[in-house]
C-alpha cells in the first residue's frame, strides 16, 4: 500500500500542507524536517525519504474522507455490494505493552466473536489495531524470553560445571541471578505500576552480565583455599565494585532518553545488577566457608 504511493509522495499533499509550504520560510521548513526526523513512529516513509512527512500527513488527512460515517444512532455502518459493514471501536484501559492487556484483548475478542457467530454464522470478522499487533508481538516476546533465557542459563550452567566441577557453584551463581532478576522485576513494577514486554526481553541479557560477579568470587575462592571467605571478598572487592559501576553507568544511560520503555529497561537492569552484586558480596562469603576443590581450569582464572 505504501509502496504504491511512495513514488508520488511529493505530490500527495493536503491543502493545509501546500499552504504551509508556500508560506513558511527556510527556518520553519528546517524545523519541521528535524521534528519529523525525531518522530519515533512513522506511518509512511522514513525521514530520509520523506523529510517533511508529506505522505504521512496526507494519509492522516484522508481519514475524514472515509465512506463509513456514523449514522443517527451513532453506529458506523455502510451498505456496499449487498453487504452491511459495521465498524466497532474498542479501547484498552491498561497499557498497550502490558502482558495482561494483550491476554484480555484476545480473550474478549474471541468471546464476542463466538457469541455473534452463534446468532449469525454468516458474519465475517476483520480485526485491526495496535492491540492486535501488540498481542502478536507479546506472544513472540514470550517465546524469545523462554528461548534466549533458557539458552543463556543452560550455557552458563554448562560452562560453570566444566570450569569448577562443582554443583554448588552452579547453585550459587543461579541464586545470584534469581535474586537480581526478582529485585529488578519488583522494583520496576513498583515504580512504573506495570512492566513492558520489551523490558522482559531485554532483561534476559542480564543473565550473561550478572553471572560474572559470582564466577569471579568462586574463582578467587578456589585460588585462595587457605584464606577465609571474607578475606577473599576483601581481596576482590575493588574489582567487583569497578565491574558493577561501569556496567551500571552503561545501562543507566538508557534512562536519559525520554522514552518510558527505555527508562524501564534502565531501572530493571540497574537494580537487577545491583541485586546480583549485593548477593555475591554479602551472602557468598557466608555460603562458601569451605573452599572449592581444585580443577584443571583453575590455572585460567
């Protein structure tokens, strides 16, 4: 659809656009082009292809010319080719990217569809809108969370077992990841009242970052079998702290952007990393009083 109109985007202008272009000076046109380039969502072409947003604005101006208009009862209907088309509008009360919203929208749509089909089996349904696209994206995101999260965790477990030959080391690192993820999730929900699907998908990357703290401590504990666990922690405190600060600063930069999704990711990531780090610093010395057995991989740490 867009490809059909794209070659004619310079000619697809509403009367308001044409008047504005004729009366605007260079500074105003440049400002409009900059605003269009910063627009996060585009209905037409990219800012490079359509710098003034002519095609997108033209699309929006055509909405009022739709043959489907509300009748005296407020119902949107039109009779065409022997069929009556009715348009029903629904609006979700919760956030578009909320997992609960997607489930409730799909359930409500299917229930309404089945009730109508019981009364009239010949009714055809055509559904559109952001909630339906978001529902499909939510389902895909859930699969990606399970897939990438499982792959990351399985890889970490395998590598830790090969390196330390100790099931206790796997439990310790997994525990730090669980605490970090749980604390990040709870904090994000408390601050934003809900959590976006994108935040959960991006949060799976924390598994590969937060596990470094636990692995670093266990490796140092293995290399210092004659030292007390608290002495080991004091020995690596500086390196663990620098690792936390540099990573937290990198994720915190996402929160500077004026987008709620990126701010959620920043909060989830920063709090999750801090939770995993505190677990290692506070609890690991108490849980590793006995040193880990030496392995062949010890020389690499």
